[in-house]
C-alpha cells in the first residue's frame, strides 16, 4: 500500500496572487516550478533546457529535511543541513531529491513577505548538496537563495554541478520524519524552456 501527498502550490497560484496590485497576475514560468540547469540570466554553454532533461530525473528517491526552526530572511548553512540530515535519520544519496521544509508556506503564503522573506541556501550549502550528486532539491520559497547575490550564486551552482531545483512547494510538513519516499514531478516539454510548472507529489509507504 502507498499513499500520495500533493506538495505543489502552483495550480492555484494565479487565483491566490490576485489582488497583489489589485489585478490578476499571470502564472509565469518563474513561479512555482522546476528549473532547468540555470535560468535566463545565467545559462551557460551546455546547460540543458527543460525539454532535454531526462524524465527519470523527475521520478526519484527522496527525503525531507526539517528546517522549520530557521528564522525568516535567514541563510541556510552547511552545518544546518548536516544537523537536519542527522536528525532525520536518513542519508542523502546520489540521485536523490532533497526537500527542505522551512515552514515558510504556512508562515507567509498570501502575504507580501511570500516573495521576499524566505530562508535560502548559500553558494556553500548549495555546493554541499550538489557534491553529494543529488538530482534536485525543493523549497517552499519562490527562489532557492535569498534575494540578490545569494540567489544568483545558487543558480550558478545548479548550472555548474548539473542539478536543479523546485520552487513553491507546500505540505512539506507532512513529509518530515517519514524517512525515504518517492518524489514525482514531471515538467512540461517546453522547447528550450528554463523551467516548467509541475504537479509535485510525494509517494509514501502507507
């Protein structure tokens, strides 16, 4: 027996973002998506578009690290990831998807801070994940690193080390303490795309 947990927020993003400036906001590929290797501003030679990435990258073994204690607008260090891995009682393996629960969706979804106040990885902590050979990682925020330099550096790490990330997840609290599970999140086949909306699902043993 298995059960599935829906961990995406993207399907309702347009409706729930209405009113930010008093008018509907179209769902853009930079919202609530899986990224290709690099984004518009930093894709280098050899970086694959979303249509070129193998489908098995989006159906992987996975685990969830609990970072709910992290303050808003804070950086996530290597030490924080190491401590969370030890607390979870699981080991990050090559080809894994690593989901990072920061309790950010509950704290900030529907507020202006949703677009700016998320905790984020740094160049060093993103490199630590990449050096483990993971396929991708996922966050609740709209970007993997804090706005500004950190965010660009994290994107560069993904590009240079050949892994990717997912933005805008939710319900990650339901995966904390569940050990290893399967992550499913297939992108649309957008020619040359730098990202795609996905239906993100965690497949757990019942």
